[in-house]
């Protein structure tokens, strides 16, 4: 059985909690969301260009997270537990911040350059994105299996979920923008997301 686990690092990945938390974080409006939606409302081409910039930034974060997390887990066996604890606290912080900012307007990022570059910089310079990789991925990893294949797989799935979200959202930007512009709808939506993040953080700390 031990050999099978070593050969199949994905066998004990906590897919359910990982995907649930990832979906919630993906749909919570943030700087990337505001930038892409702001451009997509103007034109589909600009929305796609901004999304491509954001996804490129995600690929950079995914690569850094894969290499960094794998090296850390190999070098310090207890590091995975510590990173998971920090990740849980971050999820709780993100949840409280989402509740605090529910219904409030967010400004478009003011980084210069063309639309693609703005999307790239918006994602690369967003600490929320970096901490998403560093908080979610360790929580799902199996400490008894090789870290590199797991980190690579989970990072790839994270990028894929975000990219898939934009594939669906960008063409519907005008309709979604109209719905989320209603204060009561947006406030309720963000409160549900914030509460879900806090609940997930509590379950991680209790495990």
C-alpha cells in the first residue's frame, strides 16, 4: 500500500475541500475581477485581453508556488503543517474582509500600460493571489506522498479553474455587471462568500 501511495501522489489529495474553497475564492470579486469586468463591459476583445494578462500572472504564481512549496516540504517536514495553519488563518482573514467590504465599490487598478500588461501586473502584484496558492495547496496535499507532483497538479487545477471562470464570465460581462450592480444582490452575494470562507478556515483549524 505504501508503494501505491508513493506512485500515486494524487490518491489522498483532499479534492473536495480544495475545490470548494477554490470556487468560493474564484467568484469573490477582487482587483482581477474588477479589471476584467471593467474592460469586458467596454468590449469583448478588451475583456479577453485583460483575462489573458491575469491568467499569465496566475501561471507565474503557480510555478513559484509549485517549486517553493515542494522545496519547503522536503527540507522541513513540519513546514506543511505550519503553512496549512497560516493558510487557514488567511482564509479566515479573507472571509472577514469580504464581509467587511460587502456591497462597497472597488476602484479599477491604476497600473499603466496596455490592457494585457495591466492584467498581468494586477495579478502579479496582488498578494491575495499569492496567498491563495500558499494557503489552498498545502491544505490539500498528502504529507505521505511526494510533494512536487501534488503541488504541480494542484497549481495547474487552480489556474484551470480561474481560467475557466473567465471563459464563462467575460462573454456575460454586461448581464453580470447589471445584476451585481444592484446593491442588495451584491451585498448578499459577498456575505455568503465571506461566511463560506470563514467556515472553511474553521474546519481546517479543527481538523
